[in-house]
C-alpha cells in the first residue's frame, strides 16, 4: 500500500470522514462516549450558552449540547460530516438554535467573542496548524468563556498504532504542556488536565474577563493600559501592565490581589476605606475583593502586576 493510498484512507475514515463508512462510524461513535460525557461535565452547557464544536463529526455531541438548552454551531472540513450533523439535528436547525459550517479551524468564519463555550473532541490531532487553531478558538470566545479540548498525548502512540495501524502515524500527538503553552500565548488561562479512558486527556481553559495576551490594551474611564509581560506559570499567570491614569477611575472590586507602582505623576487612591496619595516610587497592594478607586492629581504612569481577573 502506497503512502498516497494510506493518506486517502486516513482522510476517508478519520481526518476527513466521508462516504458510507465515514457516516456509519460517526453516526454511532462508541469510542467517543467517554469524552462526550467528560466534556459535558466539565463545561456544563446550559440555556445561557452559545457553544461552538470544532470537528463536529456526525453531530452526536452537538445533539447532547442542544438537549441541555444551549444554542450551538458546528464546523467540520468534511462536507459529509456536516450533512450528517444536519440530518441528526434537523429540528434544532429549523428552530434557529444550530448553525453549521464546512471550513478550516485555523480560519473560523465567526466574529470575535461570538461563543461562551468552544469545544474540540477527538479531532485536534488532525489540525495542521494547532497554535493558529487555538488562537482562533480564543478569538471567538467571549470574555469569561471556556474552552475544552480532548486529544491524545505522545505516550499513547504505541496504543494508537495497535488499534489504528498506519492511520496512527498520520496523527499529531501533543503533550498537555504544549496545549497549555499555546493557550497561554492566545491569552487564555489553562485549567485542569484529566485523563479520558482509552482516548487521552481533556484540557480546559478560560478566557479572562480582561485580555491576557501580551500587547493587548485595557481601557476604562480615566485609565488606559497595555499588557507588556506575563509572569509565573501558564496555569496561574500574573500580568504586567504599563498604564496611564489621566482622570478618575470609578469604584470597582479587585478580582485578585493587585500591586500598583507609580512610575511618574501623582495619584490619589482610595482602597478599603483608606486614602493614599502616591508619587513616583510609591506602591500600593490592593487585596482581592477590595473596593477601590483613584483619581490622577497629575497624569500618572503606573506599573500594575496582578492576575488577569
């Protein structure tokens, strides 16, 4: 059997399923049941959610998401899988609760912040541009949204070879640390990694309410900042923000401990009922949950260090 033939076979039954065999495999994907159940348990989609499933296959997972009251969209680069998902979920499509697209996960046909949840189950190992795909997932996630990916790590290569033979050699196997790094680079905060029986692992991430990627800008009344660095591990990052305060910042709660250092100018801050007048070189630690506000006596340049939320 030539490599060309094996590539075509891999496409037909796994990478780009199609024809009668592809439809039968993904109409009842028994081997994916554990990952479907774990993803639903991890993300808890409900009526308030808009979920995007990438590599949606035959639409079985989307059917279960829709049964929980969420609205959804599915994308697959196989026209036969899009057709199978359409057949299975015809009522939701007719009701406007489901949209389907044939397309490329590295070039998603959706606007920024369009979804509260994004998932990819048992397909990521066929995405040719994994880092770009995760960046696109982050882009279409709304602030506070969550991502879940089920894929297979390198240490299961021998098992895959036993089960799937030459098809396994055409799968890219990524370690959880690789996905966590790509997620952090895209401004997401990686979460738990859980083993999925006979499949690999589930890794989740969340998009902070404020941007977390280096170079992102943060603007609020009286405040304009740019994220210039990230400290600590990907699972618990601290952001470094270079900011200018040139007006009054209204009262708001600190989502986590924050360090404020005045580099230039003068700032009057109120935190937890106490008032502070800060000049160049002065600093203030604002504990998590503290209501605080500030006003610039003269335009003040600050260095802020704290979590994304």
